[in-house]
C-alpha cells in the first residue's frame, strides 16, 4: 500500500529528514504521492517528488528501459507544490473554461502563503503558462485566494 502512518514517520525520521517520493505514475499513485507529501511536510520532513515519464511505474521503467533510465528519472526531482500543480494541470481539460478556472484557483491556493518572491513568481509564471493566462491576472487572483492550511512548504518559509 501507499498510505503512511505515524509509525512510518518515526521510522523514517530515524533514517533521514529528507524523503524522496516515487509512487506509481497513474492518477491514483500520483494522488497518493501528494497525500503522502502533505503528511510528511506536516511532520517537518524535507520532501522531494519524483515524476515518472508517461505515467509509468518504476518497475515498468526498469523493465522496458533499463536501470540507467530509471536512475535518471529518480534524480529528476521537484518540490511538492510544483508536483501538485503539474498533477492538477494533467487532470484538467484546459479547453473548458470552468476547469481552467478551477485549476487556477487550486494552484493559487497552494502558493497563497508563499513569502519568498522568487518562488512565488516562479509558480505564478507556471500557472499562467499552463492556463494560457496573463501573469498579472494570476498574481492578482493568487493574492485574493485563501491558502490551503495544511501545506507548509519549505520554500514558503525561507
């Protein structure tokens, strides 16, 4: 299974403060990765997310492309906010106005607490590009959004 428990947190803490999450590449696996990242962040872990190509599972990459390709995939990390924005984007029909608006709103909620202006601008640009929207509109909208309370990104407290 992919569910993390408090017992898992205690065991992981004994080994490291940094956790690399690489779950199955399908929608369920990616959703579980986001849920796990939230829990790890709540427990003050430094979390790195690994996004596998074409929604593949790690064992499929190993079997079809070999160890070196899997090794390269495992070294390509992103932070949980970028991972979740990408996950939202991949599951949004951007040709549909309502879905695009929902993507923008949910993405802006993720960065609403971010105080680092470099990180905030990076994500505003990402959201604007993915939604084909003006950066100033995204910036204004993000300033109006209520943040998601559970998410405390290390990049928001630098």
